[in-house]
C-alpha cells in the first residue's frame, strides 16, 4: 500500500509549546471528521523551537485538497495560529501501513 506523506517543519516559540500541544487534539479531530483521506499524524519536537509534523494521507489528491482548504476549521486554525514560521513543507510516499 502506498501512502502519501506530508512533512512540515515549522518553528513555534518555546512560550507557545504548551498551547500548541493543547491545540493539537482539536486539530486532529477536525482532520478526522472533515478531511477525506486523512490517515493519521505524528508531531515531533526538535531542538531550537522547531517541530516536525508528519501527516499521512490516502492519496496525493487528498493531501492537495486539504492544503487548498488550509485552516478552514476552528481546531485547525487554532493550531496553525500558534506557528511562528513554516520552514519547509514536502510531499513524499511510503509503502506499508501507517505506523509500520
């Protein structure tokens, strides 16, 4: 099984880390209920106030549609508003089940 992977590296100041983590569950609920092809996500805290968000999609088209819609749901917007800067965003593919 091929899965589309969205990899976004961003910066959020240390003062926003707690709020970012608190906003994450609502964002994921919005994705689960309102984004076709959303399979799951992992958030990784890096050094220097940087984070890596890895999101799994059923297809490249599902990812593209989600990207087009942006922060159009309250939980997604709340999470996005805590990001100081997007450093990079990439799309890739993997084989196997999500989490494998």
